[in-house]
C-alpha cells in the first residue's frame, strides 16, 4: 500500500496540499480509485494563462457546456457538481503555469480551498516543486 492510499484510507481532510511523490498520474489514479475515491487529473503543464486554465478545468472536471470560463463560473460550477463524495484532484503543471501567470494560480488555489471547505469533497494535491514559491508556502505538506 502506498503512502497516498494510507492517507486516503485514514480519511484525508478536504483541502489543498503539497505532496512530494514519484508516483505517475496513473499510479495516483489507481491508488485513489482503489481507496474508493473519485479522481481528477488537472494537467496544466502546457497552459500559460487564465483562459487555458479554465479550458482545462472545463474538461478535467467535466463542467457543463454553459460554463462561462470566468472565476465566478468556476466556483459556481465546482459547487454545483459537488456530491460530497471524496475526490482527489492531482494538479500537475501548476508550477509551470505559475511561471507564466501568477494570478491564475493564486486565484485557482483560493477557489479550490473555498470549495474544499464548503463541499467537503475536494482534496487538491500539488506536486511539490524544487522551490517553494510564496503563493504555496502556507499550503500544508502531505
């Protein structure tokens, strides 16, 4: 059993976390689903701005066609899709996006944290970067 599966089995609380691990996205998906949780891969590796981020979110979270591609719409859509079922979001590429658009990462983290606190559903996991930028310095480490 991997460290992640152990954390999930013990009931990882909703929130946003930094995580240092060498597991591939497929291995993470397998561990999450084996633990009986839902999994979302949010891969923004090739994204440079808010528009691209919101497009990736629409696909990753399977948001409705009417999703307005703005911050309020993202917050509303995440809340609307909430089932209360535990869900792990593996955010790959957040560090690359941060290099291009600091504000997008900052606002996204705020929205994810708010949704996690309100819905009790999301556990957003950021792959730990070699450096710890200010925007994630206060994010707890798994």
